[in-house]
């Protein structure tokens, strides 16, 4: 299910989940990894279990300077869970890659 919400709505949805998968688009650039790493960090600071990934999950060397990218896991390593999946910096679901099982 895809739900579009404003910032207050997004904060409300995030606050209701204790486990979240944060994804960004395939072949991520700095803004995709930066925004997803920032959200992952904020959620972890609130005690949320976070799975930060993208398809396939190998952070390009030049982007490893972005704080939090050391915690990115391969999309194959993200466990199925009853929590929330958030995709950032994606204009359409197909930009996330192979994430159907989530």
C-alpha cells in the first residue's frame, strides 16, 4: 500500500512503528543516501529498530563519508517484519528496485 502524507502525517505514521525499513533508490546519489541515513539515524535515536538499505546495498566508495552509511545492509539481509517500509527520494515504486518481498 502506498500512502501519501504531509510532514505532520509522516511523523505520526513513523511514531506508531517500532521497526522500520528505510530504503532509497537504486544506484543512490548523495541526496538519496543522505536523506535515508538521516531518517535512519533519527529513528534509531528514538529506539526504533531500523533496517537501512537499497537495492543491492553496496554503498559506493565516494559516498561512504556520509554518516550512517556504514550501517547500510544488502536488501537481501533486510528481514520481513510487520513494521513500516519507507522509500525516500523515489518518484515511483520501481525506482526502489527489488523490494517486493518487503
